């Protein structure tokens, strides 16, 4: 990598921060510059997977720029940790293709690297006759997508598998499972680093431009960005000039793309944000379920479902709460409200009791919350992943990843393959 090893990005940011507190064209020209081969913006599970793929299988010298103090602190650590089968998504969509391909790659990777996981299977349940048609539709769609082993079950068959379950019919997906996502990310990161990838934390890509046939990324110390007044021009402490860039900034990917001056605004999608809370089952003793239990999907999500962690802890969620007015700095630095109000449980009990009628009152405890970056809003048809390359936006060497929500974890290795293939061309 032509990135200077003598100064390093953290030292360069600190030095530049002392030199360029007052922002002007003259100061901009004096901002330190560093060359790089491949830069991945964002150290979530997809960004790490991309860094690993580029460094191991494509021989690239990779720099990952992450705004947080460590990896995977956003959506990658605030989800259900489910390995999805690939049932819900339209045929030939990126979500369908990446989920099925990614699932096979993920199970293989887990076996080879001893990543804790279990293929426990999933039951998608219709809790009344009016939902059976939707269940049949999911069965047909999953079969089209190549999901193996799908089987429709009558309600009494499902209760033989799960005695606490109440449903009219159920769709069994044996391919679904659960994973320790932190162990998975840690393994990917270790492999990437062992092949020369560098991870720079507390560093935020705040914008950039395509100038003189070269991508330029403007970098700031994350701490300095917290003090931004929201009005004055953002002040870069360092300018990186990489050969290729992967915008895998997750919650901040669209905000970043809007700040790349040469990017045509017409190709940048409208962002939507949905907050989802999880509650845990208290004093359960033996878990009431051995499979993942999912209701029929709802607007903006897959419904308040049952997930289990690898220790058998039962969780319910997430629900969907649409968030408006998200500013750039909040999306860059993940400055969202992740608290779980205890009184929100009152919304969970009636939803859960549709399929788990014996759920006891006051048995739900606040767990955690996550934010989903989406490309579709309330009452809109769910949007696909958007992997955007030069053929769309016209900037050589730039790949934007937009709307990478569920099944992003399951799809991560397949997304990495696709991104690397695009850049190799």
C-alpha cells in the first residue's frame, strides 16, 4: 500500500487537526494527502467481509475506515443473529440471490473456522385462515429462490414440534439457523489483517470528490465531528486518494454519497430509518421453543418473532418504529437512541400471544434495540439491496452499498464476492 506507514492515518488525522482548524481553500490545499489502494468505508460485517475478500482473494492492499472505536457497533451487533434461508425476497432479486449464496458460504465458513452456530430451523406461522394464502405464497417464493427442504405443515403437526405454539398452518424452513455474529466478524477481521488489511477506528469519511481521474476521500477525526455545528463546512483533517472505494457505511452510506461532490444526485436513493426493539423472556427455565418462530411479515419488517441465542435465551422482536429527521452526523457516528422503553412491552404481548398464547404477563424484559437502514418507507413495497457501480454513477472504482438491512448478515460473504468481482473488472 502506498499509504504512508511512517505517519499512519491516526497520526495524520491528529497532526492535520492541529493545522487546519480554520477551513478555507488555502487550508484545503494544505491538508495532508495519502495514497491508498483500496478503501472500505465502514467496519460492519459487510465491510469486514469485503476487506477480507479483497485482501485474500484479490491481492489488494485494504484500508478500512470506521467511525466508531471498534468494529461492528451498528446494525451488525444489533440484530437477531439469524441465518436466513432466502424465503421472503422476490425471485432473482439481490436479496434472494445473496441470501441463498451467502447462507451456503456462511455455514461452510462457520464449520471451517469453528464459529459458534446452530442450524435450528424456522417455522413461519399462519395464526388464522386469512393468513394461509400468504403462507402458501411464501412457500412458492422460497421454492423459486432455491431454498432447500421447505415443507408446509398443518397446525397439529407444528405443535408436535413445538407444543407451546398455536397456529393454523406453518412453513418449516430447516435451512435457517443462528450464529454468534461477533465471533464471525472477529474471524473475518483477523483473516483480513493477516493479509495486510489495516483498520483505522475513530476516523470518519465525511465526503469526497472525483477530480483529475481520481477519487478523493475527506477524512475527519470522529471526535472532532461530534462538535460540528451542523451548518459550517465540514473540515477534513486528511485526504485519501485510493484506487478503489467501497462505500459500506451502513446507516451513513447514503449521507456519505450525498457528500461526494461529483456523484450525480439523481442516482442517490431516499433513505429511511426504522428502529426495532427486542425484549427477552425472563424466568423461562427451559426455553419454550427449539425453533425460530416467525409470524407473517408486516409492514417494514418480518414481524415480532422468536429468536434464540446460542445459550438458549429467548428474545422477541423487533417491532418497527419509523424515524424521521436523521441528520448526517447522527448517521455517520451512529448517534441514535438505542434505549428500550419498558412500557413498549404492552405492544409486544398481543402480537406474541397470537402464536404463543401462554405467554405470562410481566415476563418480558427490555433487551436491546437496532436501527435498520432502508430504501423503502411505510406502506411501500420492500426495496431490494442496491449495489451501485460505475455503470450507474459513472465514477470508476467506486461501489456504493445502499439499503443493506436484513438479510445482510447472512448475505455478507456473497455481497463481498460480488463487490470484489465488480472492482476486478
